[in-house]
C-alpha cells in the first residue's frame, strides 16, 4: 500500500513538471531554436507569439496523450494487483474449507478434503509445501503407530476398507505419492504411522521417511523407495518385489518374511532382520 502511494506521488510530480515545461519553457525555446537553425527574417511580435502558442498547443496535446497512456498503464497495474489480491483471497478461503473438511468426523468428508488440498497445490504452487506438510500430519494423526484406539476397533476398521487403509488416509498417501505438492528436496515425514497391509503398489515414495512405522504385510511392489528411510520400522511379510531401493535406509528395520529385498539390482543399506 505504501509503495503504491509513493508511486502515485512520483507520477503526480512528474506530470506537474512535464506540464510546466510544456507551458512555460519549451514553446519559446523551440521557436527560438527553429528560427536560429533556419535563419531568415525575424518574426514580428504577433507572429512570434502565435508560433509560441501553436507549439504550446502541440506540446500540451502530446503531454495529454502521454498522461492518458500513463493513466491506462497505472490502471492496468492496479487492476492486476487487485486481481491477484482477490485470487489469493479465494485460495485462502479454499484452503480454510479444506482444513475444515480434514477435521470432519466423517471419512468421506475428510477424503474430499484431501483431494481439495491436492487441487489447491496444483493451482497455487506457493501452497505446495504447506499442503504436503499438512497431508503428512493428517496421516500421522489419523493412522498413528501404535494406535491410540483399542486394537480390536482398529483391526475391524482395517478389514472394512480395501487395501488396509481408510479412504481418507489412503487418499492422502496417494496424493503425496503423485508429488503434485512435494517440493524438490523435501522429505515427507510419516514416522510412526500404521500402514499394516497397505496396498501401495507402484507408488512414488522416494525420499519419504517411515522411521518407526509399521508396514507389516504392506504391498510395496514396484514402488520407488530410493532414499526412503525405514529406520526401526517393521516390514514383516512386506512385499517389495520390483521396488527401487537405491540408497534406502533399513537400519534397525524388521524384515522378517519380507520378499524382494536384498537383490543385486537394488542396492540399499544393509537391513537387520529381527526375530
């Protein structure tokens, strides 16, 4: 706002200087210069006054044209600024509504909030980091390991949903794996999450952190797990067939019964297998 005020002051002063020059100094100087260049008889006082006035009219017309163009330009700048402010306000409203959806008691509403967040990240790149962090936090809260609810209730819920995950949690992980909102070099923190039996085939989970998470029986076939951290995670009976494990960290991970691990084509940190 202050910058706009200073710009208006500068433009006003500039217009005043331009008009003063056109009215007071430029006409007489131009006429005198033109007479000196072309030589010839001196103009009479009346002809000289008429010449000065004619030049003054031309200069004022030109200045008026420049002022009009400047006004159009300034109007365009202010309009563009207003459009940007309005658009940012719309994104803030959408972001706030999506957060409300994620805090709903209904799974379907939370699921819709996940996809609303993904659309916001696609349309507003400056929100991508925030969306990624928010969805990762959502997964940690909704699927913590160990569970904060009675184990029987959690197990019964897992059996009701395809892929071992509730729709909202599975949707959030799928959205993160599509990487619309994941900025280069960022790590998605999914420590201590409950992903038992999760079907995550062909997901791009590179650079994710599953430290302390439970992925027992998870299907990670074909996943990109390069630079993914599984420190102290449990992957008992997990399927990693065809997964990319370049620079994956399995330090302290429980890989009892896991398949597709330790192949020569997938170099990774040496895992430890616990009984």
